[in-house]
């Protein structure tokens, strides 16, 4: 490319287009339909996979990876000794808020919002991305804090335990059940109040710093339900991913 003569300023902008930052900004010039149908699901999947592989509760009751634990770490689900005490919950919460999980759970989401320009009022430029990243982290803090508090007060076991056996439909039913219910300390089950409380509560509070167009009950319900769907998708991944890995290992 010849960047000489009177066209210096305009060609300089074309030269800058080759930089990764400029390429990212120019993504907003793609058709809106393409961004909504193609890019949004891809980036949402990245957010989901990043969150799943970040530190969280393991099936052993100790602080471990959020990805499913090996079979040897499986424990008796009704064993009171496996109940996560406050110290364990505190360690997990601190790691979630200030560890790598905070980055992988918020940055991809901020990128996804930047690509599809959500919300529109924040614009497509660098300052808009800063607002989106800060908003995502704020919502993440609210979600994690509300979830941990309700789980503790309501005496919910925050862990997901794989069924491991049975056909696809039976295990999928277990995933759905494990999303909306939680184990109690005596081995029973209770409705997971922490799920709607964290999903809807975090977004309801976040609307205070979001544009006025998002401060509606419909918006809170819509994005709260998205949090529920992501939780179910994460549990589905935890249930079946070890089986997929084993298939590849056999080959």
C-alpha cells in the first residue's frame, strides 16, 4: 500500500486497519443480522466454556476445578462429612471474585456485548467497551455474592454431582433437576432459591447503572432467565464432557 502524497491521512487510516485493534472495531461494520445470528452464539459458547473451566466447587467438596472431577473423587452424596463448610465457601467465593475466573467470566461477555453493541447507548468505541467490561464484572460480583449468601442461608449444597450412568434422556433429566434443586445437609433436596435470586437479583441491581431503556421488569426477567439457561448448560457440559473425552482417548 502506497501511503504517500495528499492521500496521507486517509491512507494512514487504511494502514491502521491492519492492526488487531482496528480489525476488532471494524467488526461493528458487519451486518447486524450476521452479528446477532452467528457471532453472538459463538462468543456466548466461549463465555460458557471459559466459566466451566475456571476454579469452583468440585465434587469432592474441596476447592477444585469446575470441570467434572475424576471418578475416584466421587463421594457419597448424603455423607454429612462432605458438606462444604463456611470456610470452604469463603475460599471459593474469594477465588471467584478476584481470581482468573473473574476474567474468563467477564471479558468474553464484554467482547460479545461490544460486537453486538449492547446496550446501544454505550456506543461501539473503546470507552463503550470499558463500560461493558466494568458492568459485566459488577454483575459477576453481584451474582456470586447473592448466590453464595442464599446458598448459605437456605442451606443449599452448591455442588453439582454427575449421574454418570443411564441413557441420554435419563441423565439430561438429572441435569435439569440438578439445576433447579439443591441437596440439603441431611441428603434431601430443596428448590435452589439461589438460582433465581442470583440470576434476577444481580441484573435487577445492575440496571441501576445500565441505560434507562433496560430498567424494566421484562428486561430483568429476560436476562435473569439467561442466567438460568447458562447454569443448565454448564451442568449439561459437566455431565457429558468426561464421556466425550473418554471416547477420544480410546481412539
